[in-house]
């Protein structure tokens, strides 16, 4: 996934075709919030560690549902809903990279 800042300085993410929902989730729901990113990472770690069975958060444009089977991102905008399933490891890596990127100010 490519992370960059646009001409206005806003953080942006671009993913491969099959990962555009993950990139959109980072941009529109996590945005510039390191705190929210850390909450998501903590929830992923609790699920992966067997300390939590499920966790869900609905944001600006997506609903994220975590379970031991992975993370499901579902669009909440428009008439056509799309869902992306990713492993907890892939989701954790993407969110951790985003948090590091937005926290650095680069």
C-alpha cells in the first residue's frame, strides 16, 4: 500500500485493486487520528490473543468487524455495499503503517 500526503498535506492511501477498501478505510475512518489507530490495533491484538471474541466499529464510511477469522470491512456509503475480508495480520500491518505515517507528519 502506498501512503503519501496530497497537495493539501492530507494523508492518503492507495492500495492494489483488491485492497481499495482498506485504503479508503484508513483515509476516511481512521484519518489523522493516531488515537483511533491505536484503539484498532489494541482490538486486533485482543482478538488475536484470544481475549476478545468480536469487536466492531462503524465510522464515517465503513464498518470494521474483527473476529478470530480476520477483519471484515464493509462500505456504509451508497446503495452498493462492498465487503473486504483480510487477515488480522494484514490488517494490523496496514493500520500500524498508517499510524506510523500520520504520527510522523511526513
